[in-house]
C-alpha cells in the first residue's frame, strides 16, 4: 500500500476530516481499533495544539510506511505563516504517549511541523 | 431505517448531549438506554448488557474513569466495548481511559455524532456504510 494524502486545514471541519482520513488509513493498514483511536486522536490533538483551523492555517499529510517487515503510518501536521515562533516552545507531551515517535521541526520562513509515526503492533494484522 | 436490535448505553450527565446522542442513534435504528451518572450507568449495564457503552468522563456521583474500571472488573460487563467522550482532544484523558480498558474516545465537539457512528460501524453495531466522511 502506498497512499499519501494531504488535507488543507483552514477550519474546524478540516480537522475533523483529517482525523477521519487518518482513522480510515489506520484501519486499512491493520491497526486494531484502540491504535486507530490513538493515531486519530494524536492527529486532532496536534492540529488543535497548532491551532490549525483557528489562529493558524496549515495542512496534514498522511502516508503509509513499510520497512523491515513492519507497517505503520506517518502523520505530518504543519502550521504555516508565523506559527513557528508562536508555537515552537510546545512539547506535545501528552501526544507523545499516543504514538511511537514524535518530532518537532521549525521550517523557514516561520512554519512549524510536527511529525508522528506509529507502527502496527506485532500480532495485529499487517496488510 | 431497519432495526438492528443492537443496544447502546449512553452515560452522560448533560441532558442536552444525551438527548442529541440518543436521537442520533435511534435514527440509525439502535435501541438506546440513558444514564445520568456513572453509578446508574454501571447498574443499567449489568441489567441490560448493552452492545456498546458510551461513557462521559466528568459526571456526578461516579465519574467515567471509575465507572469504566467497575465495568471492566465485573464479569458480566467486562467484555462490553466502552467508548469514552472526552473534552475536545484531551490526550491525557484518553490515555487514562485506554489504560482502564476503553477502546475508543470521541472528542466532544460539533462532530461527535459522525465520529461515534463511524466507531459503531467498526464495532459492527451498525452496518458498514460507503458514506464514511
């Protein structure tokens, strides 16, 4: 499976759409329902923390990962146009507990990008 | 809409939110039970063995966490899937809920309804739909 989707986030509804797209993809690649909930919640929590659809605009990119016999997904939330200096001090501590990896990156000119990765647990069905 | 004969227990202290969820689920042909707090919710779950429990976190008498714990400790209710209602996207609440045995959490926002319906489809409480958002 090699799916990549980008959802522009300008409103609250776009956050909802991103959450549901993440969930659909998580289901498709074999996450169990609780892990689907975790990655979906991580996505909307990040979008809210970045104030996407509220103070800031941005986008959410979702894609599948596959390496060394394991499957996972990556969600990249990007807030643009001044979000970097506004939000860079955030640690996203709670969201880190929902995923396997979380990285924060400031991008020029002044954007902030948060990437989360979650792998399908061994024993769950890998597609 | 055809009756599915599945039952959902809504445990929610806000009458407005409970009514909105009840209406939504009945529209989908589900039977709905409502409890205004965790204590009554646990009793109704033991009496009726619903197919799914939708559990608010902040409630009087017994909050959602304690109710979830009691439901999971009771052999009659331990296997019933619990979906928790969280304020917006509160990851800390969700993590605590998962650790107690909840399988999903629905942010309380304008889109709670469609998210809940999608979860119920995944749990096969509602039939699959092609019109997933």
